[in-house]
C-alpha cells in the first residue's frame, strides 16, 4: 500500500474518531425524554394566607379610659366572657369563643376612638385567602378544585375548593374552603395554592424543559431534527401539544 493511500485511510480514521468523540460528549451532556400521552391539569398557582372565619376587633366610639382588663394576650375566651371595663362602667364581652390574639391597651390608659384595643380570633375555623392578578382571576370560578401544600410539611397535599372570588381595593381575592388541614395550622401562616382551572385527557404531553422559544429537538427513527411546536394548556412540568410533528414514542432532547 503506497503512502498516499495510507494518508487517506489515516485521515478517514481521524475524522471518524472526531465525530464519535463529538457525539459522545454531546449525548453525555444531555438527556432524552420519551413523549407520552396522558391527562393534564392546568392550574393557577399562588401563595395563600390562612385567615380566621371569625375575627373581632374592639374599638371605642369615643375617647375613654380603661378601668379594668380581665384577659391576657394568648388567652382563650368564651362567648360572653368579660374583656374589659371603661370609665363609664360599661363592660365589653367576647362575641364568640376564641383566642385573644392582640391586646393593645393597659389598665388606666386612655383609648382614642377608632383604635383597636384588642382582637379575638377563632383559631379552629379558618379559610385560605389568595390574591390574583387579573389574567389569573379571569380563569378562576367557584367550586373549582384546589390543592394546598405547606412548605414545612412537604409531601402532603390537602384539598379544598374555591368558595368565591371578588374584588377588594384593587386586588382580586379568592376565598378557598379547605376540606382538611394539618394540625397546628394557624391564621397568618402561608400555603402554596394550586387552583385547577382546566383538565385535558389523552393529550400529547410535551416536557416544558425541552422547549426553547417554540422549538425542540426531536429524535425519531434514528434521526435528529429541530422542529417547531405550539403548546396550549400547561402545568408545572408539561404542556399540551396543539401543533407540531411530534407523536407518542418520539424522544426529545432535554439539556442538563
């Protein structure tokens, strides 16, 4: 074999090695996911706050001195229990059974009209309040299913439903009735809320991590192609394929 042929063979071998190494490193830095069909629940996500169903704030209508205080902050009170007496001899009582969560006045102190002197909350009956932007609020309706999860109790999901949605001081508030809550949950605690606004069955599920500006890399029959797609409803992981040459069994590239 002459030197020219050896050079050509050597060149081909080197090129094959380069291509092999390139493909090896390219595939080692990426993963493929198989496209499957399934159901997709689209949700609106927000941060909710636990609120008491019953809350009472005591205020004087005129300036008055507090003659006597019968309760302490954090104390449980029963309906009708005396709370405090003013300098006119009027005794104010609790309107329901609950817990005294705030006490902003001291004995013999003069309270100004309109200022909250104390607050009572029923800690046993609570709801979840969520503030939404306009776009999300338009998709939320009463009786939609809700999932609740608390950061400190990951792994457990609690269910509820949308009770009502209404405007308030420029916000769009959603009141959620929980079907159950873990023990120890108190007003002012926060929870991650997922309101299920739509559900699709037997649709092509596109991993969102595979999509980059409306395109993804598809593997089919040993070929690799960059294709354009369009997705509709989404959840936190997948989108519903509504346009694009992608079918069940294809694989898509997911970069690490």
